[in-house]
């Protein structure tokens, strides 16, 4: 099973002992990592680069921030 699924042995044991395999929702919501100002700046840069994907946006952000 480890080889086929790529899961660790302990993860497989835990999953097989569960009554169901559905994911449980978070009990507490995550807090914001960045503030609203940072989010707006990234959104502006993303729009100026014609809505590029995250893989291309991430390396472009430092260059855009200095201009």
C-alpha cells in the first residue's frame, strides 16, 4: 500500500482505522498571514501582469515591488 499510494505507513494505519475516510472540516478558521494592504498590492501586481498564474506571478513579485 505504501508503494501504490505514496502514503507513509503510519498515515495508512490511521486511515484504515477510521470509521470513514471523509476529511474533517477545520474547527477554527485560519488567521490571515498577510494584511489587507499586502493583499491589495499583490492583487494590483497580478492584474498589471494580465492575470498570470501563481507559478509565474511568484518570481515576478520581487521585481515588481521595486518598481
